[in-house]
C-alpha cells in the first residue's frame, strides 16, 4: 500500500507542476489525457489495487480521489487562465490605436468620358427620356438597311465599316439601338442610347476609330423640326452654358430628312459636334409605324467631341492614353 500511496503523491506533484507550466489549450488537453485518461498514469497506478487487502483498498481509493480532484482542479484553473489570456490578446490585437497616423487611401476619379455621359444622361432623363442600349456587334439590317441604307446606297461610303466573319459588323453608330427599341415599343417614345461605336477612321487630334456616341430619338404625333431644334438648344445650354455659340448647317443622313449638323465654337473655330434631323418615313415604315400618323426626330453626337469642348482638350488622343498627369485634372 505504501508504494501505491507514494506513486499517487508523486503523480499529484508532477501533474500539478506540468499543468501550471503548460502554454496552450492543446498542451493542456494532452496533459489531461496523460494523467486522467482511461489509459493515463492514474489508471495505471490504480490497477495495483487488486493486490491490496480489503482494509487497504478504501485508504488507497480515498487518496486516489483526492489526487484526481486536485489534478482536475489544476486543469480547470489553467484552462480558465489560458482562455482569459487568449481573449485579452485578441482584444489587444483588434484594438485601434488612435495615436497612429491614418492610412491614406486615395479615392478614384470619374474618367472625363464617363463624366460627360453621366451629365448627358442626367439632362435627357430630366427631359423625360429613357436610357436604351443594344449590342456592339450588329447585323447589316439593324446597322444599315432598316435605317434606309440598302446595300447599294452611296451613303455607306460615308462610314468605313469593320466587317466580321459571318456577315456581322461592329456597329458604326448607336442608331441601331433605335431600330431595336422601336420594334418592341409603340409611340410615343423618347429614348437616349449611349454606347461605343467603331469606324475605319484615321486617328488624329479630332478623330478616333473607336469612340463613344450618344443618340436621342423621339417619336410622337405632330413632332416638327422646331421641336428638334428647341430640344438641342436646351440640351446644349444645360451642357455648356448659355454663352456657347451654336449654329445649324444643312446636311444629309440617309435615315433623317431634313437633316442638319450642329457646330459649336471651340478654340476659335467651328467644330461639328452633332448630327440631327427628322426621322425618314422609310425608317418608320421599317419598324411598323405609320408615317402618316407619327413623326419623329433623332440626333447623335460623339462623347469625345463634347469632352474636348467642355474641358478645352486640344487632342482627342489624350482621352485614351491613361496618362495620370492628364486624368488627375478631372
């Protein structure tokens, strides 16, 4: 019996010391299994009780319970201390030191082209127009034929087109959006169609092969050229201010009749920024509208040209170069 009691005393001393020096919950669990598990050291010692007399067994059993309770208490106390330390460390790591300098995260800026589009849409939505969009890869029908421009029409020479395998093409204007919209809606309609367009054009200070365009379309009973002219003037005044010189020149577009171009004063000379006109009756018939009942007007312009006028930019290519020295001005 004396040998077993000594083993129990030694186990208690060693176990309590090991538990007190443990540094993690995982280590603590391993110590619990080592000393109090089914195959732990306490169980191994108690296997020798079978050799004891009936009088000795209660004494050893009582001492074993004391040792077990002391080891269990040490485990629970150490576990509590480790959890508390873990919580305090987490709080400290997640706390904000208000004395530390702030981290500068510069805000992004709206690109001048996007800014112009946003401004244009705000104006026309305020006038009661709905934003409409369409695919950039178009069919010949929507890009040309439905817009009163058949295959042998000389006006096709006005727009050098990027043709794709299979007969499709990259749209040369967002007028194709107007056809798609009219096919699915009945008058009265008022839409504005922004989007990217493509033309085989020589790149210079005022031209680009890929650019952004916005077109407007209004169809209703009794619309006249004076309505078109008034709408454009109101738009340009809100866009550029009342003092910007504006002039209308007679022009030609296959899908409008009569047609005109709109010029504004820019860097001491007239710059064409818009094309417009009354919707040709053939276009109305192509979408199932009766030209004897409905009339309409349309206008289109390049966003880049407007950005150049609005911000006094001397070269259209600056809008595509991603030069931060330029873009930081906006």
